[in-house]
């Protein structure tokens, strides 16, 4: 009982710290810098970058092959392995980077990218390697439960990008119009410096480091991590293939990808919130499962903490999508606001996935997850092939929404079976009531409050109050968690 109280308290405290850092940095990057870049270069030019960026992500798993997720789980359960593994894994990732670069550029040649696209893609390939290295190094920090240190590293790259991009965009230091290539080069420098900092932090926790190309170790380690690699590959396809298919399937594909990117930016920013939960939850779930501790209270707590904000954001975006797009962009406002309607519905699925997918990953249920992700990828690609030629960017949004809801429900069903969870009908009824009443609140306020930002703010406040009234959030329970006096809940 006492261990559960301490774990829940640590989860809340570390979550607040992690959220605070990310709220200070990443929203400004997405809505301040990245949005400004798109407005400066235009939808077509940014659409070119966006499709190439997502193309570089499709085979990104070849840089990692599940190493990061497996390592996070492994180090959290066996911290003594850190020194032994770091030298070998960094060496392995260098070899994987060469393989990834050759294969990605070869496919780009077959697809028919021109010279400029090749140059940008080459830089993006370097960026993907550096980001993969950072994520691996961070997995050691979080595996050791150094959550605050990991939190600082998680925002360092964006902090550097904000400074450098701000100088070029608003500093009047160049007479040449901002180029999308500059945007990519700034990312390269920021990732490189962040990787160096992360490496030094990990090195301080190891006894020694030396590049070691132990192919026997590589074979054994990859055998254990490949199910994670397959899962990330499949999920990467159904999460990122939309913009690539838009750019390739349509005559005006770059522009359509740019419109999609405008609405997707809201989804990307919102997804940061549940993603931060998964960073904390993976090592915590892994350690609790190994020690056979009761994980159900933590599941319920984390699920409610992500799904309630997701529902509130859904109501705000459905009511004010045009206002949001008009505030952010100078072109294609009507089209991107319609896309936002569909993508934000899928956000509830993304939020659910970050909780239950993380739980199943921590428990090692990769076979079930890979089967689920295979169906998700197949569903997404088939829907895109059918809908994009007919409905353009709207078809891609429908495909994404459908896939996210399907995969989320599948993971909840799998988790229920694996952990023999009982259905909490009271919780389900409370959530249904919350969805209906919160939507009514948003629509009613939009009639009587004439400034949409004030109305959105009031909607958020009233919906949070409603969450307490319906029993989804409990003031006493939250205070109890912080005071290590919370009671254990066993149903979900």
C-alpha cells in the first residue's frame, strides 16, 4: 500500500515538472517558430518539407530497431547493465545509421525525388540519426528514474532551435528571405549539441565508454528488441504516411500536404501532453509489473488525466476551428479548419494509445501490439489510396481519424484481456455524461460570449469543474496523492 502511494506521488510530481518544462518550450516552437516559418515560405514550400520529413520517418525505425524502448524497460528493471550496454549500443546505432541512410536514399531515388528534394532529405536523414541517438541516451536516464534530468534534455533541442530560428526570422540579420533549408540546418545543429550533452550525462553514470563492435552482442540484443522495432515501424507508417501519399498521389500534392500540416500542427502540439505521460509510465509500469505491484490505480489515474483534456480540446476545436486557423495562418484557413475537425477526433484515440500501448509495451505484449499495428497500417494505407484521389486532403484526415480510433480501442481490449481488468460502468457513464454536457457548455457559450478566446477559456474552466462534479476528478484524491494518503482504487 505504501509503495503504491509513493509511486503515485512521484508520478504526479515528475509529471508536473516535465509538463512545466515542455509547456514553456514546445508550444512556442510549434505555434511561434514553426508556424511562422510556414507562413513565411508558404504552404507549398512547407508542404515539400513536411512530406520529406515524414518520408524520413517511415524507415526511422532502422536507426533504432526497438533498442530505445527495450533499453528503457531493461535498464529500469536492471540498472547495473548500463555500463555494459552503452558502449555496444552506441556502436550498433552507428552501423544502423549507415544502413538507414543507404536504404532511405535508394527508395527516394525509386520514388523519383529531384535534386533539391535529395539535398533536403539528406539533411533530414542526419537529423533522424541524431534524434534517435538522443532518444536512446534519454532512455538510459529515464530507465534510471532520473526524470528531472531527462526532462531538461527533452526540451534542450527545441530551446536551441527557438533561439536560432528567432534570430533569423525576427533579428533582421540577413537580407535573404528565409529558406526552408535553413530551418533544417538549424535542427541539425541543435540535435548535434543536445546529443553531446545527453552523452556526457549518461557517461557520468557509467564506469567507462569505448566503441565496441561486438557482433555477437548485436545479434542477441536485436533479437530481443526486434518486436519493439516492428511495432514502431508499423505505427510510424499509419501515423506518418498520410502526407507522403498526399504529395505523391495528387498533382498539387505539395500544397495539399501543406494544408494538412497546418491542421496537423494542432494535433502534434496536443499529442505532446499524453506523450509525456508515456515517458514516465513506461519505466514505472515495467518496474511495478516485475515486482507484481498493483498497477490499476496508476492506469486509471493516468487515463483520466489525458482523456479529460482531450475531450475539452475536442469541444474547443470543433466550435472554433476557423478562428484557430485564422489566428495562426494567412492562407487555406477554411480547408485546414475542416481537417482539424477530423484530426482532433482522432486525438482521443492517440491519448488512449499512449496509456494502454505503454502498459502493454511495459508488460512485453509485443505480439498483440504488432498484430494490432499491422491491421492499423493496412487500414490506413487502403483508406488513403481510396479517399485521397477522390477527396484530396480531406480523405487523408478521414483515414487518420479512423485508424487512430480503431487502434486505440484495440489496445484497450487487449489490455483488458491481458490484465483481467473489470469494466467500471460508473466510469463509462460518467465519461459519456461529461462528453455530452461539455459539448453543450461549449456551444452555449459560443452564442453568448462574443470573443472566441474568452469563450474557449471559459469552456476549459467550466469543463474542469464538470469533471469534479461528475466524479472523474476528485479534489480529495489529488490532495491525498500529493500527501501520500490516497486510497487504492482497483477498477478501471
